[in-house]
């Protein structure tokens, strides 16, 4: 284990990292420290339960959704290197500073339905290059391949962060005494093979045939063409499910289904699918919709939804092949 603090780590040469980008990442993580503190207080600060309103996605907001969004929004909007920002919780983008070099997109509190039962939640963020001096809505419409940084902070038994600048993935753990993120695992790798999968099985009747075929084979285990048993896991928090994959392999699926044929998928391309795909690919994994590589999708809306199949490369390739 390294004793490098995040601040020390950000002084090193690493992929797309620049001094200006390092400042933006520090701003994000400082806001996440405040989110972590609020989550730890929970009911003691009257922060559990519903805020009594819906977000742009039509979802009931939790009190901590609103607080987390405000903390990130206020911190990033004040940063001179942020030209604009966009949140899963808000209809439109928020202007930043003229000549800011970066655009930041975030899901302030992924898995917030877990809050009231004291389970894992997380913050996901993606950083894109700004396109012009004064940011316009169209400037956010960049594919995932344009990301210069992505990461998540998971608020669990310990608070951890995964971070990439396009040159591998590193883990940091939040030290509650020094209040610093410390580098604890460098160059995280995801094995190509696995025996764990994560999917919301309650949607089974709505799945397309390729997904039904794949899951049926996994459930049949040793008695099927796979010749080995698989375990199913589901945390209902993408941050936690992806973190498990980074720690011990696996495949996470929220595929296209026929429950609502007008909707391409459940997860948001800009706030969830792209940053998580960047992280997983940098760790040696793969991420597709079942038909195309997620990071090559040309976005058409800030809140665009896509199917997601992500994790250990051989499994992602197999189920993607079933769609062809």
C-alpha cells in the first residue's frame, strides 16, 4: 500500500492529467468528503427520507440527493477551470466560468434508494474538455472516448474512490483521521473471466432473447454449455456493483428490455454509463449496450438512456455476440 495522498498523486504525470484538471478533481473530492459526512450523520441530522419532489428523471428525490447535488454544484460552479457542469438531478446544464477548460457531469448520489436501509451509495463523475470560451448545451454532446477523467466515490463500510485519467485505474481510501484520500491500490485490473453476474431478475419477462439465453446458461451452471456454476449478486447501486467487479471480477447488466419499448435502457449515458465504461475499460474490462461499444455512442441528449453490459471482457464479449 502506498502512503501517497491524493494531492501528492495529482502532482504526478498520469494520462490526461494537467495541473488544471488536478484542481477540478480536488474540488470534486472535497465536495464528496462533505457528502460522506452528511451520509454518516443520517437520521441524526434529519437527512433520511424523501425530499418531497421529483427530479428530471421522474424519480422521487431523497433529502441526501438534493444535498449532494447542491454540494457538488456549488463547489464546481465556483471553480475557474469549470466551463460548465451537468447533473443527473437537473433538467439543463449549469454555466461555469468563461474560458474554463473542463466540463463536469455527475450523478450526485447513485443508488439513493439504499440510503434509508443504510447500504452503499456513491457519487459518479465524468470530465470532458470544454469546446469553446462560453459553454453551450451542445458542447456536452461528446462521446465517452472524449473523457479526460472519470471516477466514483463509494460511501460504504469505508469510503473509497476509483479514479482514471486514461492511463489505468487506481483506488483511494478516505482516512477519517487525516481527512485525506490515500492511494491504496494502484493499477487495478479486471480478469477477463468470471463466475459472478449482477442483473435485476425481476425484469426477466421483459428481456430480449439474447439476454434470456445468456442468463439461462449462467443459471444452469455446470449442467449447461458453460460447464461451471455462477453466483448472482445485486446491490441496486451501480457504484457498488462496479466496485465489486473491479475487486473480484464479474459482469453487471441493465440490458434493453421490452417493458418500455420507447426507452432504450435504464441507465444514463452521460452520468453513469460513460464514466463507468471508461473506468472498466481502463482496468481491462469491456462495456457495450449489447450491440455497440458504449464509449463510441454519439450522445443526443444530456439525459439519454442506454442499455449497459459491463465487466469482465470475455463475458461481455460473449453476451454481446449473442445480440449479433
